[in-house]
C-alpha cells in the first residue's frame, strides 16, 4: 500500500546518521530532494523509518476524537466572525455604540497576543489537559456573551472566548501533530485549516439566521454550549493523553516560561489594535489618546524585541519568540504568506455582506447568504490543496496560481458600483475564494517541512502567530478604513448631520438619516459607501500581490515522502 505526504526538505547531521533501512513492520519513507528539476532519476533518495503510530487510539474511536477536535476548531472560528452582521442587533439590545469596536478588539487582543504563549504551553504541559481547559474557558465566554445584561459584560465574554478559542485553535494543531506521524500529519493539519476556514466563512451566515429569528442573536452564542455538551464526553473519555516532557517537574516547566515577553507582547498588540480600531471613529487621529496608544505600542514592541534578542529574564532556548526563524528566508516567507492570506480571506467575509445590505437593501440573513459561493469555493479549494498538494509535492505553484487568481478577483472588485450585478459580484469573490483556498493553509505544512523535527512545535506556533496577526489586524484596519472613509464621504454630502448619527447609520443601528433623503442624495450616499468598500478591497489586492511576488522568490523544490508498508 502506498501513500504520500510532505516531508523534510533538509535534515540535520544527527538525523542523517540515524537514517537506515529496516525490515521491521514500521513504515519506510523514501524522500526525494529536488531543486529546480523534475528529473527524479537524478535524485538520490534518502531513507528513514517512521515508528508505529504515536497514538494509542485507532479506528472508530480515533475518528471520533478527530471529529471532536475539529468541531471545537469550527465553533471557535465561527465565533470569530459571527458578530460581523449581528452587531446592530446587539447594539439595539445593549446600547453604547461608543463601545462597538471593543466587540472585535476585545476578542482579537487576546487571540493574537496569547498565540505564542499557548504554543509554548502545549510544548511543556499535558496536551489533553490544556485542550480541555481551553474548551471550558471558551464555553464560559460563550455563556457570558449569550446572557450578557450589558455591553461591558458582553465585551468580557468576547475576551474570554478569545482566550479559550485561540487556545483551542493552537491546541488543535499541536495535539493532532503530536498524535500523528510525519506522513499523515499534513492531511490532519489541512483538516484543521478547512474547519477554520468553514467556521470563519459561515459565522456571519449563522449569526444572520439567529438575528432574524425569534431566538434572537443570543442563540448565536448559546449554540456553542450545545456543541460543548456533545463533544465533552469524547474529549474527556477518548482523547489520548500525552505529556511532551515526561518526568520534568511542573515547577521547572513554569520557571522556564518567558513571562516577561508574554506581558510585553500583550501590551504591544493591545495598544496597537486599540489605536487602529478607535482612530478616526472614536477619537481623532491627531488626538492624544491615539498618538499615545501608538507610542505606547512602539515602546513595548522595542522592549519586546530587545528582550528577545538579548534573552533578558529568559534563555535562548526558552524565549517566547523563535528568533532563529527570522534568519531563515523561507520561514519568513511562510510567515508573511499566511498573514497575507488571512487578510485576503477575512475582508470579503466582512465586506461582501455590507455591500448587499447597503446597495441591495438585503436583510441580515439575505446578506449573509450571499457569502455562500465564497464559503463553498474556499473550502473546496482547500480540500483539493490538502489532497493534491500532499501527493504532488510541489508547493510553489499553488502560491503562484492562487495569488494570481486573488489579484485578478480583487482588481475586478475595484470596478464595482451600485449597478454591479449579483452574478458579477459572485464571480469576483469566487476568484478570490479559489485563489486563497489554494494556498491559505500551506504555510503550516511547508514550515514544518523546513525545520528539524525538534523545532516543529515552534514552527507551528510561529506560523500560527502570523495567521492570527494577519486575521486580527486586517479586520481592524478594514473596519477603520471603511468607517472613516464612509463617514468623510457622507459628511461631505450631508454636512448638517452629526457625526454620531452618520456613524450609527453606517453601523446599521439607525437608518433614519437615509429614510429622509431624496433619491439623488441617497444615490450619492450609497456611492460614498461603495467607494469606502472599494478602498477596503485594496487590501486583498495588495496582499495577493505580495504573495505573488514572494512565490516567485520561493525555491522550486518538491517535498515528497513515499511510504511502503
């Protein structure tokens, strides 16, 4: 029987010495190292052996465990975007429009800033225990959001779901990587990516369903509790328990954590996200609050960089950020690529429904349904990449072709107007969907193939940090650009309207100022809103172009492992 998967592009001297042929029942992996050639006959294969499966659970129980882990990833990623279209309903219930940015900011701050920390924890402590803990925190946050009596309580709930959810996502990758061998691991990582993509894309749709029903938006969060009740038994009873550092005392593991950098990173990311999210909409860009936030972020980033470079209050082996990867061009390329791909993925998810809500007067559910072509094609492209990418082995062409499709689709989105047909809009976002789905999650597999096996956990955390960084900052920047550009455009048309009334109308909380406009004024206002949406769509165009350029700088190599049992 034969199968194939991504494998190591290079080996350390120690690994080379251990390579040998064996007649044991374990799998034999044949690896071709190819550089800028397709002549396999000219390549000298390396041989190594893979031990029998690293997990104790197989068959149906393992399928149940895998589905359970993927389900938790799905609900977290769904929660990431579920507020995209239900924010007006939440504001109508809880009020305080001035706190609106905190709905996403509170979630994003912890999701991004704690990503590297969770990666470190999963490399130090029992994976099952940690994963179950993060699932519990996520469910508590979902309960708080669903039952929130005030906007402040809702924001606290969003922060808790960000803490638990980011731990779930990083844990899903770490746990599945630890419980699978080098041959099957890339396929399982692609499953995590597919679930993350599906949840992210379906979040606005599911939120729209509840927002327009008698169940209200609160059930968009209570739904997570229902899923939690179903997945709890298999998580607790069937999920294998593993300790990455058996025999090492807990106190020693805690001492080895880089606590100082954790605090600095949280502060640096939090102050930067706050400045981007509140600048122009809540406070003027030239105001002391925004300037102070940017300065604070810059100082904290500088302290974080110095602390990591000089290993202050930590050691080279235990510092939070894998600084060594910054010296590796290929790893930096994968980091930038996944950050860019998240921007390409998230912006259509947030902006496409807004276009249909304003231009086509679609309700919440109808606007969300218009995302289905994007969702289906992104997931399909990701599945194709997960299957064929493993078999074919070449990774550079996926980035090249996918980024070309993204650039074409995003460029066409610069032509949209009030009169653009729905079919054309679908065509444009489908190009982006197929493009980003073709390479969006590849950095995880490629990065792990570029490092020594001992560095694989750090590589996963490194790429995961880039993923969360790209997703969170792209949404923050997109919202800021849209609100600021739309506000400036509408105030130019309606100078007598207050800033608060215009921003409430843009947020969908109140449409009273639109209802009293003449036909000509309404057309001008919609033109201003469409122009703001087009400005936001410049971001996926730019990010797609960046990936295109970087793909041309990648090595033309094939990473293949042939397994014979």
